[in-house]
DNA sequence: TATTTGTACAACCAAATGGTTGTGTTTATA
DNA sequence: TATAAACACAACCATTTGGTTGTACAAATA
C-alpha cells in the first residue's frame, strides 16, 4: 500500500491510498476490468464467469473502486459497475517514462562513443 | 501470485509464477526499475537512494528477478542488475486490449443507434 | 404474501508481503 | 594480512491479501 505524506501547517497527515498498479496486480481483477471494459455489469453478472464465491468477487470490486478503477451506481437492488478505463493512462505513462529513460541510456552511450572518436 | 494450470498426459501440473504486473505493483520496485532503466547498478548502489535496509531492497530485487523484470550478472563480489524494459510490453499490451474493448463498446452502441433509425 | 435475487457485513483463515535484525562468506583494498 | 565492502541466508514479525462461511436485509417477482 502506498503512503503519501503531506506536510500540513499543524504537522503531518498521512493518507493511505490504493493505486492503479495495485488494481491491476491481481489476475482476477484484470479479468474483471476486461469484462467491464465491454460494458457495465452488476456484481452478480461479474460473478457468473468465475469459479469463486460472490464475496470474493465483491472484495475485488471494492479494491477496484478504492483504486478509482471503477465507479458504482445503485440501480434498485443492483450495484452497477462501470470501468474507468482512462485511469489506465497512469500505467502507460509510467511505462513510457521507463522506456524513455531506457532509450536515453543508449543516447548517452552514443555520445560517449562519438566523443571517443 | 498467479497459478497456471497446464493439462498434462499424466495429470495436472501447477506452476506458480510471478508476473510483470506484480513486479510493478510495489512503489519501491517501480523506483528501482526507473533507476535501472538509466543504467545497470549493483545492489549497494540501488540501496543508496532508499531509506530502507539493504535486505529489504535485496528482497525487492529478488522479486524483480523472479518476474523477469531484471537480469543479474556476477562481477567479482558485485551483483550487477540490469533492467529488461521490454518486459513492460506485456503491461502495455494488456492496457491496449482494455482500451480496444472499451472503444468497441461505443461502436456497438453506434451500431445499435444506426439500426434504430 | 411468500420466495427468490442481489447485496452488505462480519468473522475467520492460510498464505503472501514487506519490512526488520543477526550471522556468515567471499572479494577488494589499505 | 587485517579490514572493509558487497552480498547471501535465515529467523522473525506485523500487516495485507485473497479466499471462505454464515447471517441479515431490501427489492423484485411468482
């Protein structure tokens, strides 16, 4: 779990927050996200495809919600879950940053070789 | 942890495998990956920037290795770690798949609206 | 109205996670 | 050669994770 520490006038407040990387770290949750990417579903509909108890899935749903990966709206007795796919941009951004650093590594090597001529 | 079950002639073999999503799920490991993306480092050099024991970092290094996210080569008494950035493609592929499903969702809605005319 | 459906909440559990400290070994270096 | 550096291995610990079962309740439905 990520812990952010914000400096405050009267001291430090620590806020624990689940992040998107945690949301997609579990294979079951990744399947749930793919299902919801195709359209909103209630919890019972999500459970259908899994060989797992409703409560286990409900816990995953809870995690996904806390990570901001899905939104939930009440419709009668149903809890309709909708994926917030845009949130995955953060993951791609991080990977892109990694790749950029990686590529710059070779540029530096090239510069070194250029200077060595 | 992911468990893959492969059907075999003489029954089932279950193989436990850490995956790349687990590698990047921890914020400390993400920082380590970014550091290594800029060039190979030994464990002591990685530890330098963290307010954490060497052993804790060594455990993260172990996880990253098991996930195939880094390779380690022995150089004298040093363990030199190198990032395998290409492995992150799997993450991007998964996100891309999610986005594709998401976009198809709207295409289906469009088709529905077209047919309703 | 009686029953089924969709869900929440709580207790419980084993295993994994993310950290610690302590000890020992090999490899450089003063 | 003595010491320091880089590391491995093990034991330990608290918390989190990912699952279970049981109970209860409100909303549809027969």
